């Protein structure tokens, strides 16, 4: 038996990721992260509210500040976030 190191020939169907596939994967990951970011606000709304307007965690309020700003810029997003938060409270 010959134990020489032989590499398998490259598979014709395996290709290096293209720029388009990299962009699509990144877009999917970003969509998932933003969805989790937005959906997590519902269950912790009162902690966020206390941080923004009371004596709660300022870090939590700062974490969701970009979402607060975007909801002000895009009224449809703001209405949807309000509906979602009302679902939780």
C-alpha cells in the first residue's frame, strides 16, 4: 500500500463564494439580527421605558435609541412597533 498524500481533484460544482452570494448571505444575517433586535423590545418594554424616562438602565435605553429614532423617521415602522409593544403590555 502506498501511503502517499493524494489530494482529491477539485469538484467542478464547488466554487469559491462569489461577491453576490456573499452579499446575499450578509443580507440574510443582517435581517435576522435586526428582527431579533426589534422583536426583543416587546418583552422588555417596561425595562426600556424605565431606563428612558425613569431610574432604570440607561444602557438599555441607549441600546434601543436607534430604533426609537428610526420609528420617528418612518411612521409605518413606528406604528408597527407600537402595535407589537401593545401586544406585550
